[in-house]
C-alpha cells in the first residue's frame, strides 16, 4: 500500500487524542519526525467512511476539530493551509471545515474554489463580521460558525450537511 505525506507541521505539534503506539501508527495514519517537523501521512479510510478535510493554520484548533470529526465516526485529514489543501486531490472529500483567516488563501478563497466542484464547506472564524458572513454564504458556504463555539453546533451542522 502506498502511503503519502498529507501535510507537515512544526514540532512540537501533537494532535489532541491522537495516540501513537510504538510503531507511530495512529487513527489518522502514520507519523514520523524529520528534523523539527512532524509528517502526518494518510492511510486509506475505512470503506464507506465519510472523508472530512480540516483546514486551519492553528494546530490546536485543527487537532480539536479532527478529534471531533473522528469521534463522529468520520475520517479527518488535517491541512495547515488552504493552499496546502488546494494542492491535493480534493474531490475525494465529502466536506471541508475551514478557518476563514489564514496565511495565503483564505477560507473564503477556498470556498470559492470548491463552489465549482460542489464540495460543501463549513467556515469557522474568530473574527466574524456581517460582510464576511455575507461573502461566505454567497460562495455557497453551508454554515458560518463563530469562535468560540459549542461543539454541538458544529456537530449539528456537519450532520445537516452530510444528510443533504
């Protein structure tokens, strides 16, 4: 089986709830360190599992969102930027959950790029404004969530999008 690197994060970066055994195998995939970087490599998801992309430059937020998605029985793949996500084959994802403000392409830019492919997007932001929310909804964003948020709000949104 071919394993490919999905993304790398500067160390120390530890995903909350991500238990690595002695072989460094985790629920998300395999990881190894290379210098001061943690490389997270993807394994194929379980047949029929929903594939959710988490796009956030804040490692703690990405980790928490990934754990939430994993706890729902879905397969989470973490990306540290919209640019990193867009450089991948992204048609395989059932949903993208992204921060709005990130270095490089923003969550709005990501939503615009995915609108053509009809990949549903949920945006999360710590800096909400009416103008940004209007722009997000005009790009087809399914939910616009303000940080801090109740995890039940995000779960309800994910379930609503997955039921469509």
